């Protein structure tokens, strides 16, 4: 049987619910790789105290020698800039990146992405993930296990994250689902 993804990247995709332990598991994998690590943060620094506390918590949990890069909306470009052979890149996380596209701050000059813009961005990310050197770990939330959300924007967010997760999982040779801090192999 031929490989569906030619020249499969060293890509591990980690899914889990909120506070499932997925980020901690991803950080352990990055550390265990024995490679230099670049942490690609996708959260937008908004000045909102609760979000700032979350960002501070994540920063404090990472080893001080890891390089941290804030990607904003430019995840694919950032990955092309930081990925290299003999190096591990950890992206945490796709839901916050998606929020930056669908629900940007009111003062963002470009506003929310149209469906066509978002599809182009996802296509670019997928192509980028397939071409990156080194070890890549990507974290995302699995949010499609609960109730149907109220409101058009929330439903769009859930739908788009579900589609994005499916796309990345199809590309990744290794997919793990984390529940209560316990990783389960889904693929690879």
C-alpha cells in the first residue's frame, strides 16, 4: 500500500478538550525529542486580564531555554521561518489561531476572514505542514463532542475548527487524543 502523504513530515497532531493535558503532553514530547525547541504561540495578546493570566501560565510551564515566537495570523509563514532539520517546533494552539481569523479584536484592520480567505489560509497551512523540515508538534482542541452551539458565529467556529482538525489529522502520521492527561494513539 502506498503512503497517502508522500514524504510524510515528522508531524504529530495532539487533540483534547479544555484542560485535558494536551499542552503538557505536547511539551513532554518536545522535551523528549532531545532537539532544540521553538514554541509557536498563537494566542493574541489582548490586554484582557483572564487571557493574560492564561498566557503567563503557559509561559511559566515552558523551559526557559526554548525559543518562543508569536505567530498571530501568520502561522504558515512563521512555521516556514522557524522549522529546520534537527529542530522541534511546537504550535499551541490551532483554536486560538482560528479565533484570530474569525473573531479578531475590533481594532484589527482586516476584520474577520471571509469563507474564501479562510479556505485559502487553511490550504496554505496544509501545504506548509507537508513541506516543513524537522519535528513538528501541533496542538488543537476537540470541541465537537458537546452540545450544538447557539449563534451563527459560534457554529461557524466549531465547524471550521472541526474541518481544520480533520485536515491536519489527515496530514499527520501521528495523532494523539488526550483525556484527563492520558494520551491515546488515534493514528500512527
